[in-house]
C-alpha cells in the first residue's frame, strides 16, 4: 500500500476548474512538493468534479503547464 495522504485541491486551468484529491506521497510533505516535482509533467486527481458540476470523474490527469492556480479546499 502506498504511504502518504490525500489533499483536496481546487485547480484552475484555462478551460475549467477541477476539484479533486491529490495524493501526496510520504516522501513529500506538501502538495506543492508534488506540483513542483521536475520529473513529472502531469498531476493525478481522484474523485474530481469539473466546474462544481454534478458529474464525478474517478481519475483525471492534468498537464501541469496548463494550470493557472491551485489551492487547498
């Protein structure tokens, strides 16, 4: 089992706003450590809602270069 914790985040891109859970591995302390990891181009979110809509997306990968802002919720 992967050790770490989930952080609920709101990610704003040019096209939409996504709210979902971002996994932060035990070797990282903050979600910003995951975002700033130079070895990864994408972040993975689970239990995602797009634009606060009713549809739930189980898993979504977002290109980090399309992110305008990200914050804890």
